[in-house]
């Protein structure tokens, strides 16, 4: 296994202007998620692909924040969907039981 500095160094550094524009573009993609959800996935893919190029710069913290924001949103959406499904199941079961109790016969 090669452990020379050349094999463990990060990829080529991105110039500050490009890193700045890319960071702003990724924030824009995250904001566009309010309109179309797919842009959040595009943003995090770009973050993971380019994070070595911003390592050691002020943009590294922004990339880390953007990646964390993605995972927090995934967790929040997952919990919200799970709670919605549980609530829908409870309402469906309770409604069916109530209808059966009131009418004395099943729905349908």
C-alpha cells in the first residue's frame, strides 16, 4: 500500500472565484428544492464530488454545512412521511371500526 504524500493528498484545489460561484450555485439548488425536489439530490452529489477541491479553504465549511443540511432534510422528510402513514392508518382503522359500529355492517 502506497502511503506517500502524493497518494494521500487531496485533489487539485479549486480557485477561490470558482469555489465561491459553485458554493452559491449549490445553495441555489437547495433553495430550488422548494419547487422541484430533485435539485436537492443534484446539490449533494456536486458537494460530494467537489469537496476535496475545496478542502482547506473557507468553502470546506460551507460544503460540510450543505451536506449536513441534505441529511437533516432527508431525516425530517422520512419522519414526516412515516408519521403521515401511521396517522392515515389510524384514521382508516378508526373510521372503519366506527362505521361498523354505527351501521352494523362493513363498508362497501
